[in-house]
């Protein structure tokens, strides 16, 4: 299941490196490229909680395999797409497959491990999540540059097909025996009205972020953002009323009231927004502004991937007196390292050794901000709330990623347009604006505990 988790996460980020090549070969606009990247996250984030509930009702193993089959089929369709619109549609389907597949991983960890064993399992899960994000950049660069059989960007999707088929064969034997939900789990509803409200709110929020820049921020984009805020409020009210009536809301309010969960939700969203925005913007810059090949662009993120994985796997062995400070320290390191990346590239050069040191700093900071937060939030959640907590945090993770790609990507493209032709120096100015905004977001994450921590 962690192998499937890795594959799905790889696919979120592997497309970042392939985006410029996709844009050239399919004649895609900037907004279409953002939809190719963010479209996957839209359906992923909207359907994750429902995916967790489906696993609870029909068996986590069965639902995981169903999602894996849909993801693999959609990957094949993406790799064979002949146009940008076609690719966007298949990416939406691919995201739906991931939404059904991925929540089962956390749910099974919650239900099958307790105490220290659960903490260790969550630590490995966090490391896989982290490494999959950064490794996607590297693997994407290798696949695009290899241009296997003249297929260009298509292997970034087609590589999922043999891996997915292999995991389906193994998963059928490993997951189906004993995969029987309890009568109580089968009785819980899916809360379709809640799903519609949440889906509409997320869509109304993300579509103007992705398309507003290219359309010149017309009136409809601002009305859409306002409507999204209203629908989020309506959704929260509906879920609370449904819970009071004894129903099965999409997000159980008691999960949100669990000690530390509110702070964890905010911090995970912040760190994933920074992560998504950082990788997306840097990929566009080093290929468009510095003229890097897809391979060199992907390999340039190797320090981030390696350090992220090492820190994610080892932070629990660090002195106990450090543990409470790891998350805010991670946000601070991320902020400083982001500024370091911006300064290293500010004059239009390649940044040299200082750039790679800053990349490594981002890996350290993001790992410390994310892994302890996720582990702490889930370590004490009771098994009866496993599916709800897993779906909630998985949704927040993807929603943060989506907001990062859409928000910071829009800022970068907007700065490019206002500064003129996309030459290296001009593009570096746009990059600096984004790095400054990313550092500010990380700084907010660092101080969030002072305001949002539940006592």
C-alpha cells in the first residue's frame, strides 16, 4: 500500500517537470498547464474524505484496489492523450482514482497499529509522502529527457501502468483476505449533500485561481471566490447540524475538536502550499528562465528529496527535549531557505553551491514542519475515527498542494506578464517575488501555534 502511495504522490509532482514539454507539444496555455497539474489535485482533494468513507463501508483493501485500477487506467489514458483538454479530463479521472485509493493507507495504519508501532508506521508513511513529492521532480526529469521511443512527456504517465498492474496482482493476495467491514461501518452513510457542498466550494475557489490570471481577473473570478467562502460556511453549518441529528457527516466535528487537530490542519495546509508552490514555480523558472533541460531541472531537486527523506525517517530519534520545537523550527528553516533560493537566483545566474545548500535547507524545513505535525495529529486518534481523521488530513494535504500550485503559480505568471519578456533576469525578478511570498507563508506557519494551539 505504501508503494501505491508513493506512485500516486510521484504522479502529483512528476508532471511539474514535464509541464513545459507538455505545453510545447500540445500547444497548451499557461492556464491549461496549471489545470494539468492542479486538475489532479482538484478531484483528489474533493473526493478523499468520501474515499475514506467508502473504505470503511466496503473494506479498505477492496476499495484500495478499486482506486488503484481506476488510477492505472487513467494513467494509460493520460499517456495517450492527443490534446490539452483531453489530458486535463483524464487527469481529473486520475485524481479520482487516487482519492479512492490513498485514504485506505492511513486508515489501515490507524486500525492495525497502536502505541509506538503506530508512531513508527506513521513515520514511514510521512517519509514516503515526503520523498514521493520531491522524487517526482527527479523521475520526471529523467523520463522526459530520455524521450523513450520518441514519446516525449508521455512516459511520466505510462510508467504507472506496469507498476499499477504489478501492485494489483500483489494487492489481490495481500489485502483481500480478512477484509471485512463491521456492521457498524457498513451502516454509515456517505453524506452526498456534504460532498456536493464541499466539491462546489473547492471548485469555486480553485478555478479562478487557475484561470483568473490568463482571463485578466474578470468580475466572475472575484464572485467565484466570494461564493466559495459562502459555500464553505454553509458546508460547516450543514455538517454540524447533521452530526447533532445523529447522522454521518462528511467531516465529523468531534475529529476537528480532537486536541491539536485544528492546529495540525492549518500547519499541514501551510506546509503543503509552500511545498507545491515551491516545486511548481522553480520548475517553470529553471526550464524557462535558465534554459535547463528536463533532466537537469529534475536532478536539481535531488538535495530536497534526499534530505526530506532522511529527516522524515530519523526525527523521532532526536533528543526528546527537541520534539516540541521541531515543527516551528521547520517552518523557520523553510522561510530562510526559500529566501536563500531567491537570493541565489536573483541576478539571473545558476546560483552555484549556495543554491543547492538552500535546496537542502528547504528539504530539512519542510520535513520538520510536516512529519511531526502529521504523526502527532494521528498518533492518538481512536480507531473509530480512523477513516474520518485520515480522510480529513489527506484532504488538507492535497488542498494545500492545490492552493500552492494555483496561488504561487498565478503570482509567478502575473509577475512575468507585468515585467515583460520571459528572459532569465526578468524571470528571476518574478521568482524572487514568489520566494518572498513563500517565506512569508512559512513564517505564518511558524507562529501559528501561538494562536491556534488547543490547550
